[in-house]
C-alpha cells in the first residue's frame, strides 16, 4: 500500500506507542486520586503538559488537554462566546474564513443560530486571507477572529503573526474607545509537525492542536489558552483541567501527544526539507497532465524561512476527472489519496475550500495527496506513472458519456 493521506491522519510512531504503553495497564491509576499510585499517573500528565508548554514557549497552566482537535476548537469558540454572553447583553460578532475545517465552520454556524453575528472572510486564488479584508470586516461588536493556520485541504499557510500584529494595534485603539478586545484563535491542527509553534512569536490568544496529525494518538488534543483569557467550560463534571475540561484524563493519550509533539518539533526542519523536495517533484510531474492546476499556494516562493504551503501537501484539479472515481481507481492499485477532505469524501459535495478559490464549478474538488514519514521517491514514481493514465481514461469515459447525452 502507498499511503498518501497523512493530512487525514497519521500512524502512531513506535516511540510514541512505547511511551504510552505503561499507562494502559501498569500505571492505570486515576490522576485525581491521593495515593501514590494515582500520583504516578498525575505526574505523567503534568510532565506531558510541561513538555508541550516548552514546545509552545508557553506556561504549563496555559495548556488544556481535550479529546482532539474538534473539541479544542469547540472549547475555544463556544467557551469564549459563552463567557462573553454571560458577561454582557451586547451583540457579539465573530470573524472566520471560508476555508476553515468543519470543526470551526460548523461551530461558527451554530453560533449564528444562537444569535451571534458571523463574517466568513473570502480568500484569494491561492487561499490567502487578506489582512485588509479582515480589518474591514471588524465591527464594534467583534470579539473573536478564528483562522486556520495551515489549511488541511490545500496546504496554504496564513501569515498568522502579521494578522496578530494588526489585531494588537486595533485592540490598543479599541481599549481607548472602551470597545471589547478581539481575541485570536488559530486552528493549528495541520501545523504541529511543520511549523514553529512559539505562541509568543505568533502572538495568538488561543491555539488548537491534536495528536492524530502528528503521529500521535487520535482523540487527544490541546487548547493553548493565553493567561488571562477567560472562557467557560463546555463539558461539566469533576473539574479536571482547571475546571475547563472535566472527565478522567486519558493518560496514555496525553503522554502520546506530548511525545509525538516533541519528536515532530525536533525533526521538523530535516523532515520539512525532505518532504518539500518530494512534494515539488510530485507537483511538477502531475502538472504535466493537460489542463491540471495546482490548488493552494504556489511552490516557487515557499521556503523554510517563509513557509506559505505545507511541505507535504499536493492538491490538484483536473478537468473532466471525477474526484471519487480517481480515488477508487487508485485504491484498486493500492494507493490511498483523498478527494476533498477526509470528513466529506463520502459525500459528493464539492469542497467548500476549493470552491472559495474562485475556480470553475467543474473544478470545485481537489485531488489531495499528502506525504509523510514513510513516503519514498519510489512510491511517488509509481503514482506519477499511474495517475495520468487513469486521469486520461476517466476523461475518455467522460467524453463518451457526454456524447451519449
Ligand atoms: C483534523 C483537523 C481537525 C479536527 O481534529 P480531530 O482531532 O480529528 O478532532 C481540526 N482542524 C484541522 C485543520 C484538522 O486538520
């Protein structure tokens, strides 16, 4: 099998599995218990929190463990808005983008049903959010901006620190006018292995990360919550995670998440360089298919110093080639790719992300190939050989269908 869907999820790496192992049955204690056996579990949780805080240049108290990226995003968005709604009767406004993961998109849509106003920012043809457009969308009632850092479908990386700087300037002015501060939440679930996660350089207030995209376990995530940021919980119970996320801690997954993040960041520069080379090789070869176009940021200007596209992301559209058919034919050859995002690929709906890039309706899906640890050049050579053949065949069938109609 050639697995080219690392943006959907990654396998647990062996070092992570090994670190997790003792906490399933040997040290199974509840971190909240007082006896020393529980304390063993408790210290594993706190060591993991410290490791993650170190990677983020944050304080351990700013790290909240959740059950995955989706939950982190929900906690950030609903947690903040619930708190603000409890404190004020004023109208509230949230800004996000048209290219968010459904975790954010559907959360903001749910807020709208509760009477909160929302703006979905457009992006340019490469998927970049314009800072001017963002500034224009700000209203006196704006309290939150939520932006996907590295896009899960097209790989475009937003200039978060520039956006954050602009928001800081605006917030200083707003303070003088007694307007509410605008907080910045970043969905960083695709960035954990590829980008520098220093929250001070980024200047964000909240950031969501998960284990499943960085060779860690699934259903584990963190929310970075800058000190002083007040939110309400969305899950109530025993008061774990400083009352912000109740429920017995998933100790093995927490240990796994910390180990995965630490390793991903240690290896980041080396692995980015390797993947970037493979990615460019694959893109250049797939773009030889007549009519094919690359979705997302161009690769010419992408570099480690100024990253604008995830080093492992390839996303192309080919006219008259149905995405799902392509996925099925490649699957029959043992190659796993994705059409649209993993969460929607069972439905025939066009991708909302590709649609936001102002392409023809016919091209409103993308074939996504995302590379990872096990990807070798020889795998890509197989893909480069098969892909155009299948695409040409599908185009031929499409033409025949058109003739019959
Ligand atoms: C995967 C992903 C999520 C959801 O994370 P889960 O851990 O699957 O809940 C959210 N945002 C982005 C950008 C993702 O890639």
